[in-house]
């Protein structure tokens, strides 16, 4: 909230009336324990028993009274520290004539004086926060079945608890979601904190399945597959609170110590979030705008508990092996708690599909964050695949390698009532809302688990409506191990997990499908899923005869149209087949003939160099061309990747010749189209002479109609009509679709503005809602298509 400046007199800092933001760049105190652990003590003179802060740190930089004295480089798990000293004087040894390094004497921060100097600003800040906490409680305690204070044993939650304790009734409990992955010192803080607030209720909750077992069942969590938070944090807390109030359904409000400076993602939060993590909970975040510098003053002034992990140098208190943590965090956890981190490191190696030739290579893998970057089950030793789907008119049949009939029939109850005594061994699914006939289906299974399920729909609209839902039911039945994440989402208490099996009460279930809201319907399926494209899709990157899409190809296609296959302007043996494949994947050519789509009219109307037309083609390629989809779902924005790095990132499951052909085609396209040749292109190329030696993705805004076109490409490909910003911010090569947000790297706030503008101008094509934590965008593929958007482009321009 407030800015600060260093105060040499106290060794601390002074808050100023200026406001400031320090997103992901907070300051923290440095204690004697950290100086001893890291080896910084070798150059510093201090009292090793001192309990007050001696230095301050900002990321990898150590500061003494505001001046940088040291910096850590490449701090990685299992590797020695690389310390760079700044401004340290060397003195001459009078006996030997050599220069020696003198130890720098450091004095502790005068905490009392620092607190006194900041008293006026902190008093106002605390008063405002206490008022906000009371306002939040008054607004939500009647709307919700329960209100609680979330506690993690970190600095944020310690401050939050102390503030809440001053104004909230004593019957508001403190809930610690024990993930079973906490740092050892965290459990000590939990035991001790209860002695400070003796009149308040404290609850510790945890998942039924131990964390290490779930790491083996799900595969280790990653930055894009954070099943651990849902399974080990949110779900256990909500289920226990239901038990506390004696109700199977519940709406909860949770006071949480979330702060916007902790990450770029959290910097966009509002202090009240409805349904952010789970649909049944509202998050109340009264210290959202507090900076770490304000937080530490409050901790020190009130002599609150400081988790010992901070004293050893950990910048945050979290799980032992967190997918969101930095390489530096893993180094410190390993240095302080080596016995605690080892089992998780072992599971990462054991579950990986990568073969390690030595312990050093395995340690390198753990320290390089590769395990944290996993986006699907591709890199796991064991994985799950979607049931094979075949459609014949109104009949759809799925073949499943590991069919669990009991689980499937149970999960199907979330869609409608299931009747099992139909003639000839058939079942019948009857929707509860105006569905008289029901849908017949048959299940065939064998002793070895292989089986099939065949549904016979009554009409096309019914088939289109239910297919996406039934796919999720199948995925849930294949992957479910009873983690309880879905049970926590159920608003009526109809869903229960017992001994790893699901039970659904058809009477209580209202078919709201909240238990389907997780991507792919199931956290475990999402974590272990390998699409057919993951195993064979990338093999298609070498099917362009090394030719990329070219502006010249479009010019020929404009002239030849349906006769393009017989053109003499291009090499008919190699260039024409390559161009046809690119045209179809870019949605310029019909999938079965050489007839052009309406999108070609935009090139005809605006010219073959037109960026808007190429942006529409890019949306098609991002969703249908494997190499382009891989590019936008794998490469980070504004990072230059060399040819060697790209080659390595394509993985070891496809042949080198295939990778070379795909890379050649991709680079050829980027140098032959506006995608990589114009200012503000989607890709920037690193050139060495005539050769492309590196590629970097660049973000940019596009015409709102391109965004709208992208939505209809997504709807057409996925069979869905609704998308959330959270879903669209991520893209996986295995995933269904790539959004315009990812394809062009549009900032989420700007993307929301474009969506709202489109909704205002074209309400028949798009609707959206971005209020109170909801972020839903809906299109209408039942009545509109991407050709309708192309018509708008042609009319507007």
C-alpha cells in the first residue's frame, strides 16, 4: 500500500505516504541463521545468537542499511551457492604483501526505533484494515453457513489471524489445511499459536489419502496442474466445515492472508473473490494491499510468531516441494530440511518417463524446474488416455481400456436418473428436466477391464448437448480414486467418497454439474492425461515436405481457387500438398475439397499482406496445426529460444528426422508470412545471415473481431459454447483448444475489455460476465458460425 525508503539510522526503513507496488519483488529481513547457513558469515562479523534482523534481502540481493553487499547467482537444488560480493574492501597483509578480505561488521536493526518511526502510518493502516475486516464479516456472516479464518503458519496468516482476532467473534474458527507436505517447523508454529489465542477454536484438517501416495497416483503436481491445492487444501477444509455445522451443503466465507504483491496473478485480485477456488466459498482478503514491508513492521512491533523457516532464508512458507516454488526455494528447503524433501524428490524421479543415466542427471532434472513445467501426463511413466470415440449417426460408442462399470454408472447419476432393468441388457438415462423418453445405452465389459459403452441418442440436438458431458463422465470413471475434490464442490451433499469409491444420491443430486467444472472433469485425469496427439500428433509436423505456409501460396490460391490442385505456378509434387495442408489447418480451405472458405474473401478484399486476415489464419493454425499449437503452448512469451533448445523441447518420443522437418517447415512459414517478418509480428526471429537461429514469441493486441473469430474456432473444435478466462490463460498441446488470449499473448485485463466491447456491439454473437469472481464468456454456435464473424469483418472494413 505504502512505499518505503531505507533508514540508515535504524538499519530498517521508513514508510512514506507515496503508494507503491512491489509485485514478486518484496523485501524480507535476514537473520543470523541464514548468514550461517549460506556461508555469508565468512565475510561478515555479527553475533550468531542475535535474534533481530541483520540485513534485508530483495530476491537474490542482500542489503545492509540500504546498500547492496552481496548477491546470489544460479541458486539451484543440489548445487553450491555462487555468492558475488559488492563493495567489500581488500586490505594489504603487512607480513606477506598479499591482499586479504576484511570481515564487514554488521549491526542488528534497531527494531524498536524503526517501529516508533513508522507508528503513525501503521496505526492508520491497521485501523483501516480492522474496519474492512468488520465490514466483510457483517456483509457475509448472514449470507453464509460458516465463516472461518484460514491459517498456513506463514507471516501473512499470522498477521491476518492477529488482526481478525481483534474484531471477529470468538466462534469464528481458525482452520489450518494440513497438506501433509508442510515444512517441519510449520507444525511447531501450529501447536504454539493456539496458546496465544486460547479462547478461539482451532481446527486442523487434512485429506484422507497421504500426500506422497497421491503424488504417485496423480503424478507430481506442476505449475499448470496444481491438483495439490484442491485435493489437499480446499477440499478437506470445506468437507470438515460441513461436518462441523452438521450440513451436507454449505456456503462458506474464508478470511485469507492473500496479498497482491505475492505474484502477478494475485496482483489482479479484488479483496472479495466469489468462487475463485471453489464454487461454495467466498474469499475475503483484507490484507490484499499490504506490502511485505508493512507486514514485517506489524510482526516485529507485536512480537508475533515468526516461522523459523524465515530465519533460515526461505522467502515463503509453503509445501516442502511446491510446483510454484523457485529453484532457490528448493535449495533452502534441502539445506534446512534434507530428510523432509528427499521422499518427494524420489517420487518425481520414480514417476518420470525420462530415463536417467546417473544420479547427477536426476539431480539436474530436479534442480532445473523441468518437473514443475509438466502440462499433461506425457512425461509420466504411467498415464491415462481418453476412451476411443466412434460416431455412427445418432449412435456413439466408446472403447475403454480400463472400464470401471460401477464407477461409470455412479458418475452418470450426475447427469440424470439411471435405470438398469431395460430389455436386452440396456440401461436408460433420463434427464430430470423435461426428458420423457430417456436415452438408451449399453455397457459391455470383460474380465480384463476392456469394454465399451454405446449411447443411442434421439436427435442431433440431444447428441450435441450431452456428448461433452458424457465424455467427462467417462474420464471421471476412468481416473477417480476418491480424492474428494468433487465432494467439496457438491452444493447439495449428494456426492460422497468412501474408501476411494463414489456414491451419488439421485434424489439429492440436482444435476448442476459443478463436480464436472474441473478441466477434463477430474484432477487426476487432467494430471495424467495423454492425448493421442501427444503420442502421434507431433509426428504430423513433418508432413509439409519442409515447406511452410507462404504469402505467395495464398496469392496463387486466390487466382486458382478450386483448380489449385492443378496449378502450374507451384511444384505440384511437393509445394501444392504442403500448401493444401496449411490452408486446411489455417481454415482457408475446405477440409475435404479444394474449395475456399469465406476467410479467403478477406484476403481478396484486403490484399494478401493484410495482418487482420493473417491473424484469423493464426487462430486456425494455433488450433489445428500441430507445430503451431506446440509453439504457442510451449514457448514462454518474450523468451528467445535457440534452434537447439527448440529441438530438445520437442521431446525424445519422436524421431530426429521428424523434428528437423517440423522445425524447417515452421521457420519457413515464419520467414514467408507476416507471422515473422513484419513489425509487431507474433514471432520475432533471430537471424544469422540468411539462417533463422532462434525464435521468440511476442505479445500484441489484435482487432476485436479476430478475438470473436477465435471464439468460434474454439467452439467449433471443442463442441463447447462457454469458456472462462482462467481456462483460456493456459494452453496445452494435449488440450482441446487454444484461445486468442494465448495465441497473441493478450493481457487478461485487456482481453476482458475486448470481450465486453464485443458483447455490447454484437450481443447475438457473444455474451460475457466478469463480476464477483465470475469470468464466463459464451458464444452461440447453435445459430452462428465463424463465417458470420468473417461477414462482419468484410462489412466493417
